[in-house]
C-alpha cells in the first residue's frame, strides 16, 4: 500500500509516517522507483504505535519498547529501565481510570439534575462537582 492510502486508512498525516520511518518505528519496503510500500508488518506496527501513543507513550519510549521486542538479547539495564517505564505508565493509566470514574459519576449526577429540570436550581452544586474534578486532577 502506498503512503497516501496508508495515511488515509490510519488517519495519519504522510509526514508523520515519514517521521516514524526516520525514527525506525516503521520500515516500509522501498520500490525501485523510491516509493514506499507499507505491508502487513507496517500495519501491525502503526496499530501498536497508535495504541501506545493513546496510552501516553512518547516516541522515544515506543522506540525503547520496540528495541526490546526486536532484540533477542537485552542487557539487564535495558530490561530494568523498561520495567520502570512500564510501572510509571501503569500508575498514570490507573490515575486516569480513577479520574474518569469520578468524572462519570459527576456527569451522571448532572444528567439526573438536568432531566429533573433542576439544573438551574442546582447550578452551584453542579459547578462544585465539576470544580472538584478539576482540583483533584491538577
């Protein structure tokens, strides 16, 4: 698949795909005419990159994970660094889950108040709920 089609399929700018290639995250096949050909391996890799980015991983962190995946032998230092990175990401994800659980309760409460046509009467309480989310997240 050529870069334009690949970019459309995954809703990613072609320049971003070129950047991922430059950083060693994607390895499209180069045709004789210089065009990139994105194969199934590229599709798996872009899916992995997309998920990891959504989870808050940086490009450098994704490179680190790919390095471990691609190498059969890794140093103890590299393994320890990766485990530490993953522990940090787990903590961040757990924090986000807790935030979204609180946010869900707030939105459900606001919905109940709005559906009972008590929104205006309870605007101060609603604002306190929303501000409470903000203060707990900062």
